[in-house]
C-alpha cells in the first residue's frame, strides 16, 4: 500500500449518529467474492433519496465523510470499507468511529479521524454551508485544518498501529512475519489441552 | 506479591508475544470462518504465495447465505452459490475443518464453537464476524475482525492490536422472574448506549450473571458489540465446566483435570482495578423490546415509546425522530399497538436449544395468531436433531410456526428469509438496523419467550400477558 501523509479535499457532511455498516453497504453486497467494484453499493438505500448528500452534484469531487458519532457500528464487514474506497473516500471524520470499522478503514488506506464533537460540529457546519470547503488532514502529524470552520492544526485521535501502517504504507503481515521466532516460542509453550481442528472431524 | 489483575489482563498477557507503542502482538488460539468475510482473505494469501500457518486452529461453516427452507434447498442466487463453492475449495486446499451447507455438522459459526467444545476458557478467538463476542461467555477473549485481519491471522496466527481498555458491568438487585438474558443484554445497551463500550472489553459480573446458564451468558456476551464494546466475557465457573465436560473437543482424562485447575485461576483478583466500572440495577427488570433502529432504543414490554421530550440530548432526540420516521411509529404510543407481521426465533443470539425450549414452553397448547407469519430457525443441525428428538419441533409446528433448517436466516436477510418492506417483525436476533431483515423491514428485538407470546397474541406481549391454556381442551 502507498504511504498516506496528507489528505486534502471537500466533504460529504452526514449529520446522523450511529451510521452502521449495514447502511454503508447493505448485506446483499457481502455475497461477492471480489475485493473491488463496491462503489454502487455505498449507502445504496439512502442514495435512492435524490436529496441525500452523496448525490449532491456540487460534491462529486469530495473525498472526506464528516459524520455523527459512532460511525461504522455493527457488522465487521470490511466490504463497507471497500465501498468507501471504491467511491473515492480517503478519510472519515467523526467524534467516535466504532472499534472494528476503525481498524478496517486504514487497511484500505482510509484515515479514521476522531475529533471532539464540538470540533466535528464546526467542520460539519462549514461544509454543510458550502460544498467547496476544503479540509486538510495531516496524517503524519495527526492534525486537521479547516480554515472555513476556524479549525487550525487541531490534533486528532488515531490508533498507533493504524497511524504507523498508514504513514509507512506497510503491509502489517510482512511486519508480523519478522516476529517468526517469538511466535514459534509462544507456540512451543501452549497449554496441552487447547483444542485442535481437523477436516477429519467434519 | 504480584498486583491484582483482571480476568481480561490475565488472558491478554498469557497470549502476548510482543509489545510496541503501535500495539500488542497477541496469539490467536482459534480462528472461525463464515463464507462471506473470508474469500478475499484466502485470495490475498494465495496472491502473496503465503500459507495458512495453523490450519489445525481453523474451523469454517456456511451460515449467512444458506437457505433454511425444506431439504433440497436452493441457494438464493448465483453469487451466493459461487461464494459457498469458493469456501469449499479453499478449505479443501488448505486442509481446514469445514461444515458446508446441509451437512450434518453445519450451523451458525458462533453456535458451533461452543457446541463442539472448541470454545474454552482463557482462549483468544477471532472470526470475521462481530458477534464473535458470543464466545466470551466461556471466559475467552473473543472478538470480530475485518477481512484484512482474517488474512493476517491466516498467515501469522497473531494480530497486532491496541490493548483494549477494561470495563466491569455488574448487575445489582434481582430482575423479575420473566426477565431473560436477552432482556439483560438490552438493558446493558440501553444504559451504555450504542457506543458506551467503544474501546473496551467488558467483564460481566455479579450473581445475576453467574446464575445464568451458558446459553444465557452467550446471549449476553453476543450483544456486547451492540454497546460498541470490542467484546464481553464472563469468568468461568462450575456452570462453565459442567457445560464443557464431555463435549467432543473438550479436554479428556488427565488433561481435563489440568485444564480445570488452570480455569479456576481465570477470575479477576480481589482489588483489581478496571478502567471503567459500571453498576446496573436490574431490580424488577422484565421483558424488553426495541422500538427504534438501534439496539439501545428499547423499553419494557407493555410500556410506551418514549416522548421526544424525554431524551436528554439533541443528538438522541434527532436519532429518535429519524428512527420513528423509518419505523412508521409515533412517540408516546403503546408498544402493544405496533402491528406485528413476522415473528422470527433464531440467530447466534437466541438460536440455541434452551432458547427453543423456552419458546416452546410458551407455545405449548397455543396457536399463532392468524395475522402472523412465524418461523423458527435452529442455530445448528445438531440442535435441530436434538429438538426433534425432544418433540419440540411438533410444539412449534402445531402452534403454526415454520420449523426450518439452520442458518443466520432472517437475522441478516441474505438467504431469502426477509421481512416484507414496511412490515414489523418481533425478532430474537441482535440488530434492528434499517433494512437489516430486508429492505424496508421494521425490526423489534425481543427474547424467545416474548417472541412466542407475541406470535400468539399478534401484538408485542410477554408470556404473562397470555390467558391460561385450557388443559382439558383437545384431550
């Protein structure tokens, strides 16, 4: 994956809390075995309403979602992240992003940006008022700037592991494989009663 | 003397391989798969030329896509069929234990782990499914992961994670005798909110929890994710050991004694500190039902949908307005006035034998209302067989329920089992999200007992609302 350092763009403000992953991508899309081609599934049901912000032609170049608290709650489906990525989303701003989704977003290079609700509100109001408002996310230094919202280099919260992988563009599996000796050591001392699986049981 | 530790700390530290500012590397003892969140992970693994590190720690089933109608079942569509074939192929290729659709060992993944004795105290368990929290009932750290993490575990049998914060949720008081584990779960989510648990792993504590059966604990832990928590768990006790004894994959002989000795140490030490400690007074708590589009929006059965003025914050009020608009309901109306169309009993939350038995006790000698479509979907093929051996299937069929085959079914609506648009369901599943049970479906989450009583009366009701069955009738 490419390292991510700066994200700069306009936004889709979605003033709603608890946007669950069933809304981001309905379950029927999970039957696919591909990793790409999910853009038409993004908010598929809500998009049927022509006034839904994702349909706003003035925001067709937007790359950031600004949402209410607890974005991405519910199902663990990474397909929701593939839909955001395929649609062109590079970052999600919310006061709280649900645990599993917050871990899934950076796997596809999307930056989960957590800010206090009052700061989210300033950015939300600014982008609601004007679709061309630009938000700049300095991933390396973990800050957000949105001049129209009077938000300047405001520090945001991001998990250290996600930050580390995003700014370096590392494949986490490659990193973990360097710990082979430590993993082997753990495996040699596992409790003898721990259960084993085998195709022979099935 | 070592400082006192929580159960969560003990398990986490026992699986810790490496600790860095960017997270802890922990070993995973059991990796479970369904058919929908793993194909891309296996594909990714193959593209990079990597191997499955520990196939003997992997178990797979088909549950989301599988139809639950009569035998000779047809998969809903070609893409689901392709997905099921994919799973078969890669499980064979990598030597993974797999229970395909219609096989005698098939079932919902979170029902199978415990039933086979694969879920044991002190383990770390992951699955590409948020309801992996279910396995926490055994005193395991069990949580849902995304597909990239599935691939990571396949390749390394580990995950790099920020250490979860610890929370204790202790139930105080004595609930009403009609309260079930589902009602406790809904009460927890109502108290914490849908994101009150974000970043935390919850240990459920207190006599109320330890008086629950293993099935009840699974229901409670299953829904920890609905409060935003990474997972929930319950310290193992004699109930846990009794459940595990003799299960197919439980330790045998001298290993059993060794394991039990160790499992006894899996408790939070007196004086150990949690980062957050919550007490929930459940005195008098009875059957609960959700009225909105997230599992925190609930009230007691027999009461009213809250008035908009009753919400403390603007955000909650806005959420209620949006929820009621989707649900086609008004604030302040009685929940018993909601027109119910479908009743669904099943899912990884409430599809185990004890759940079916509880619903059957309510249904015995009674009939489903003519206005209701009612279906019951056992959580696994083995539960289905056992229920049939006990004659529970007859109780359901006689009452007017459809007795179906195992799968996630109407909990996630991927297999053709859906609630029609605009119709209301009383469902024992875990999520009342918009469209979760089908486009436009309006879901009300309840316990199996409440679902059964609702099916009989045709409106949301608890068993105590039912008239007595006339025992002489039909003799």
